[in-house]
C-alpha cells in the first residue's frame, strides 16, 4: 500500500511516537501548528471519516479516547483541540483517517 500513514504505522517511515496501542498509533506532526501537535491514526487503513463504516464505531470512540489520553500525557490541562479534516475542502491532505491533537497555546475561533 502506498499510504503515507500506513507506512509510518508499519515503521517503514520514521516518526516520533507519542502513544500506541493495538488499534491506534500517535506521532508528532512534522509541521506542527501548535507547541503540541500530535496525529492519532487507526492502525487499520480508513481513508477518511466519510470512509468509516458501522463496524468502525468503537474504533472511532477509541481514537477520541486516545486523543484525550495524549492531551493528559502532554499536560494540556488548560485545554486543547481535536480536529478531523475530511476531504479536500475540509483540509485533508493524507487519505488516511487521522485526528490532530493541538495544544499548548490559546486556540482562536473560527479556526480558518
């Protein structure tokens, strides 16, 4: 498979791991948009949130729980943002579902 994030999960492309378990892998974003910017991906290839099916419901919840654990681990007690970009108009640039955990600074609204 030529998916960038699948290659990262499989260890074919180096990354800075932050968290991992049997269902997910999280690593530091190489172009951080905040002092803390971690990507959380499912180990299973799912192209986007739109590509998630009924049988992925538990996995989607697991990814959110992993994001919260990472935020706690990174000391983001004052707040953080979890973002899922979906599709080209939504800003998704890698076709593998991923959550951005952003924190360590004040987050403005609207985001962009």
